């Protein structure tokens, strides 16, 4: 698959990127999430330094993603354990 060049903006600064077409949508969504987080933080806290805002936005967005991923991983672990339990039951006969 070919790559394409895009520009995204984070905290008011443009960044050129070369991405695979199947990644572009998620990259744009991630940039939107980060910029929205920066806006919320700027409105809620007396931070003006862009470095601080970017660091806190990265922490906020990453924490949100990890919190959403945890139940999925837990459900997959339970399903794997149930499969093992079925296999053991079959072996015991």
C-alpha cells in the first residue's frame, strides 16, 4: 500500500506526517482528541505553557484509552480461562 503525506495540527502547531492510508483516520482522530483535551485543560487550569498542556493532554488521553482497553482485555482473559476449563473437563471425561 502506498503512503500519503498529511498535516495535522497539535496545540496550534502543524506537523507534516507520512502515513499509510489505513492509519490516517486514526491519526486525525488522535490529533482531535489531543486538541480537545488541551482546550479542556486550558479552560480548567491556569496553565499557559504549551509543553505543560501537551504533557497533561497526553496523560489524559492515554489514561482514557487504557481505561477503556482494560475491560476488553479482562473479558478476553475470562474467555480464555473458560476455554481451558472446558478442555480440562473434556479430558477428565
